C-alpha cells in the first residue's frame, strides 16, 4: 500500500502534470496574498494553510491535535477542490467571493465551502487571492468561535484550563497580540447591538404602519376626487339636457305661433277674396249696362 505524502513537495510530485501545474498556480496566488501568521503544509491529505498551535493553541475543535484550517487545495478523482473554510464561517464573505468569481466570467460549482474546477482554466485566481487577503487571523478566529456549539464551548473551556490559555466564559480565546486583523467585538458592543435590535424592529413597524396609513389616506382622497368628478359630470349632463329641452320647447312654440299666423293670413285672404267677388260682379254688370 503506497504511503501518503507528508510534505507539499511530495504531494505535488505525486500528481499528473496538468493537475500539478494547476495546484501550483493556485498555491502561488494564495501564498502571495495570505497573512504571514498562517502556515502551509499537508493537512487531512491535502495542501493546506492553517493557524498553527503556536498561534492558536486550542486547535481545531473536531480534532484539537490539528491546527485550525483556513484553506486547502486537493486533486480529487474528477476535479480539483479548493476548500475555503474561511468563507464557510462568514456568509457575507462567501457572498462577496461568489460575486467576484462570477465577475471573472468563470463557471462556479460550489458547495458549502468547496469550489470544484476541472482545470486551471476554470479557476478565478484573482477572486481566490482577494478572499484570502481580506480575512485576517483575528477576524477568522472570531468567526470560527462564534459558530461553535454549546458542547464544543464547554470542551474548549476544559481544554484551555489544561493548556493555560486565556479564554472567556463563552469559550472564546483572547487572540494573540501579533495576530493581524480587526479586534474581536466586545461584550458591551454585543449588548448594545442586542438592545438596538428591538428598537430598530419597533421603528421599522412604526414606519410600515405610517406608510400604510398614508396609502389608505391617499386612496380615500383619490376616491373622493373621483366621486366629485362623477357628480360634476352628471350635473353638467343634466344642465345640457335641460338646455336642449328648453331650446326644443322654444322652437316648438315659435313654430306653432308661425303656423297660427299663417293660418290667420290665409283665412283673412279668403274672406277678402269672398267679399271682393260680389263687388266685382256688380261693377261688371254696371259696366255692361253703360255700354248697352
């Protein structure tokens, strides 16, 4: 049975040429960007970077004999795996890493923390370099310890007591002075955040209610305006109808008066004609006699 490589050099020498070239390129980017507090070596049969026990004495909770893992790279049967334990602990960093990887135009095949690629062409090297550069030891330790279960915390308190490591009642260590990165959040800051959370929630609810009230008021005002417009339209229509009826009546009255006047003239004309006819006859007879 072949022995497993115990050094990075031996691991690389055991790989096919294409896999070796790809992992060496990934190693080069990580080593150029990672904080100096991390060390490189073989961990869990892979090329890994971790915080050594000198920097973090409690080690990895799953196996305290192992240093705290940060990033690993391995040649698997069907792919090359890049194991980003550092982003597994930090959702915000994971989201940012995903965005940067996709922005590089590379296809992303990622699980909880493992990125799987077929070859070097599929690796977004700059995204890998940026994420290991951003996450410093102190911030990494803080994120890691915040994810521990209550049982793990109890075990670590016992372990820290044996090793003489400074640790608080939550099982969190006091990070070493020479570890880079931002300071861990204090308990006061945590309490302030926890107090501020309900206030923010209450403010959010109040703002939501106010917005809902405004919307309701706006709808009511719009409904009233619409009703007013409809009423005004109906009144206008009624007035127009009334005006048309009045005009029609006037026209009808005028026509009736005209007809009556015409009838009167006709009757008068007939009467005049009747009166004139006997006179004409008498005059005609008188004229005839004179001639005779």
